[in-house]
C-alpha cells in the first residue's frame, strides 16, 4: 500500500510538473478586444495636449516566455472607435481631413523582429494606417506573468498575459496632413508627433 501511495504521489507530481511546463511553452494568444486599447496624445496650439483612445483591437500574439525574441504580433485596430471625449472632434477625426474611416476603417501592425534593448525590448514592424505602410519601432515593456482565468461556459480555462508598448509616430508620414489655421503667433493648431501607448490583454 505504501508503494502504491508513493506511486500515486509521484504520478501527481509529474502531472503537476507537466502542466507547469505546458503553461511555459510558446502559445498563440488571442487579443481580447474588450480589455485592450490604443491610447494616443498630440499637442494642440503648442500649449495643451489632446488625449484619445481607440478600441476594437483584435489579432494574435505568438509568445514564448523562454525566448521573447521569437515573439510575433499581428493586430488590427478599429479606427472608427476613436474617442477624444468631444463628439465634434471625433467626427472631424473620422473625416477626410484625418483618418477617412469610410475608406480606411482600420489600421494594422505586423511585427518583423524583437530585440532586447536594456530594460525593455524593441518590437519592430510595419504599421499600416490611412492606406500608408511605414516601419515603426515600439518600446515593449517586459511582458506580464501568466494569469489563469476562471473556466468559461465550455469549461476551458484560459491563460492571460498582458503586453504594453509605446511609440511616437509622425502623422503626416501617414497622410494625415490637416493643419488648420496657424495662431497669430505662428504656432500650429496641431502637432505632427503622436505618442501612442498600446495595452493588450491576450488569452490562450
């Protein structure tokens, strides 16, 4: 009986170890659009900063916790969800002066490489926005630890990971050229550089 108990205990330990090893393997994580967003900020009249966000983020993150350099990302953002807290401004952003959402309803990012850079990673890839594709580099913070979610209705338990990346892009490089009328001091109504912060919750 003692040997049987020892055998059962050993089997249990091996099973637990196997589960832990499986959770640490490379996986394709599906981005959760309900808990992911892209935030942005841009200078207005050279004195204040306008903040906004976009939701409807979808896509896949291939992630190997043992080798982050093997990570790859493909993501799409619904540009029509742009929200700056001012309805008239949001309508203007969706117009032909800016995103032209009727013609270009989404923007997308596809990574090409991940490189360790000090205390963070450089996530390089191609951003397509307003019909223009340009190379960009995102500063990727070290990905979060895995969190195990509650079982869903189908009984499947999902493993969640969080990813956060930041970058700055020049809007005019993507054809968003509207400037408005300069102030009497000659300052631009709108800055050219847009700071972007992307928060992703992805599950597998």
